[in-house]
């Protein structure tokens, strides 16, 4: 069982060639080799660390954005979450070809049509306003869907099944992540039921449909377990929080969790399991969203991706040596399992840019608080020039049960640890 963090330069190949680009990043990883452990709790802990890091971006001024019944407290950000195997199983169920071009086109369609944009939080303010807007939004979604499917150049059967899958539920998916998973499950079940009851399909096609639907059900259950683990650790989204009393001081919970089936990492390091991204929004985003375009693409173009993480078991599987390293005798082959590998990486440079941007937006407030003879730049450095690790922290508390480190109480001990972390007590 290993936990590690690192802050260092990461080098990426330059598009123009020559010297690679150097970007300062921070990473946090959890590796658990016990096959009986619950991976959803490890994934939830990585998201919990993301919430604690995002609290560092809290502005100096106390400002609350009220979108009744939702209350947002800066920093404002949302979590894009997907299960890459879930998306692959859905595309297999829809008979999408295995070519990379066709799959990438379908993933873009899933993101554009199903991912819930942050502007949906505005639509929850009034049911009457939402009902008036529903007909126009539905018509626009259908036009967008037809245009995207026609431009994807998919086979006729795949295009028909993709349209049938998307039109079964609401577009985009609901703000509530569990309701979004219900919509995905109902859409896949309808396609599967049509395949099983159809007399046109041979037995091998029906068997393929059953295997894909079973894989979809397993992946959806895994995401549900993750959402339940996040909630047990005290991470409550602003969309489900009804008052500021539920807000934890040292946490910055996401505004909502967006289930984005088309989300993929470009380098495919986090692949085969959970993958998520943290999208930071400016404080004036909802002022511009009232008259701006209502889409996830607009939110991503105006937002800042500050962090991303997920499971990278497949990456470890690809780079482990043949014969395995689980035995002292290198000539003996062992069947040691692949450990659970969860990680999250933070773009430190972008986080610093956000801090400076917030200080620049409130320069009058900062200038009013500066000491005599202190320049404006010195005042900014004083407010944002804080190190990420101001002191060395060691584990002061170990949470065990009466039976020690048993798996039956793992979720309860994780909940206790989250409360201690929120109070600033290093625990494990």
C-alpha cells in the first residue's frame, strides 16, 4: 500500500518540434495491491484530495452566488466524470465500427449532446421558466444531433441505433449524476430489449448485445459505488446542498458532477476505468451564461482545466516486465494481480494564473488594504505568493476498528478520516 506525491516539471513534445515543453505539475497517487480492497474508496480519496487542493483557490473576499435553490461559494468548479469502459461498451452495443475515426466522432457526439453544461444550474431556478425553455431546447438538440450524426459518416445501422439511444432520455442528461446514470441504463436496456425480441438478428448478435449490456450494467454500478463513497466522505455538491451549513471549511466541493460519456484523455494514461477532470469557472461565468450559448462546449472553452485523474491500472499492466516481479526468483513466473492504481495531477501553473487573475479583478480591495509605502505588486505577492506546503505534516492519528484494519469497516474508517482531514488533522 503506497501513497506518494510529487511536484516537478513534466515535459511534453512540442508541436513545432525542438525542445519539449516543460510544465510544472503536482501529482498524488495511491497504489493498493490488496485484491480484496474496495477501489471506489481509493478513487473517492483522490477526489477528496482534489477538493482540498481546490480550497486553496478560495478568494480573499467572501462572495456567495445565489441561484435559488442552489448556493455557490467560490471557487466555482465542476467535475467531468466518465468510465471509459462504459463508453466503449455503449459504442459496441450500438454497432459502431472499431476504427479510431468513427469512435472519436461518436465520443464527440456523446459529449456535445449528453454532457450537462453548468448553465443547467440556472434553469433549475424556476420550473415555469424551465418548462417554457424546454420545447425550444429540445428542438435545438434534435437539430444538433442530426447534424452531428450526418457529419460522422457512420453506417446506416449504427446511425439509427445511436439516434435511438440518445433520443430515449433527456438531452442533455440531468444535473444529478445518479439520475444521469439512470437515463444511460434505461437507454441501453431499451436497445438490448429490442435486440433480444427481434427475429431479424441471429443468435450471435443477440449474444453480443447481452454481453455489452452486462458490461454497461457493471460499469454503471461501479460509478454508483464511487458516488456513494464520495458522499460518505462528506463531499456534497452544491446542486444537492440546500444551505451553507453543510459547507466544510477546508473543502471546496464541486458545483455538480457531470457524467460525460465522451470524455477521454489524449495520451490514454487514465484508460479502462474511471477518468475525471476538474473544470474551474470564473466568478462571472453565470452572468455571461444567461445570454450566451447553452452547451458544454461553451463551458469548456470558458473554463480552465486545473486537474485530472483516475485509474491507470492498464498503464501498469502495459509496462510490467514479463515473468512478473512478484517473485524473488526471476526465472519463476508468478500470477501476482495488477494493483489498484489511482492518481490525480494538478496543473500548478494554471492554478497560479487563477490566483493572480482573482487578485487583479479585485485590485481596488487589495490596494485599500496595502500598507503605506507598499506597491500594488508587492500586495499581490503577499496575498498569492504562499507555498503549497507551508510545513511538514506527519500522520498523527491512525483509524482502526476493534479488529484492526479489517475490510468490513473500511468505509466507516474512511468517513472518519475525511472528518479529521477537514479539521486539519493528518490521519491515515
